C-alpha cells in the first residue's frame, strides 16, 4: 500500500503504522507517495478492516493506493 500523508506527520504516521496489526513492514519513500506499507492478514476481511478502518481512517492519511500481490 502506498500512502500520502499530511505534511509534517510522516514520522508520527510511520510509527503508528508499524504498531498496527497486519502491518508487516513500513518505510519512508521519496516520490509521489510518502510511505510504503506491506500488509499481511489471515483473511481478506481482516485485510479489508486494516485498510479501510485502521489505515484510511487515520486523520494523517490523505490518500492511499492499494495493490494486491497475486503470486
């Protein structure tokens, strides 16, 4: 998942994401997006909950782009 954060909240958001269930890795990146997050969940419903409520619901998150690995 790629995330755009509100300016100045990137460090706070990175730490918050790293402690979020189903977030396996989270990093700062340069370019169009501010953060890249790797998620893994037991079920698609758990993944959906993490994305829609626990990540997109954060006030510091401006926008996201979610990509699903199919291999």
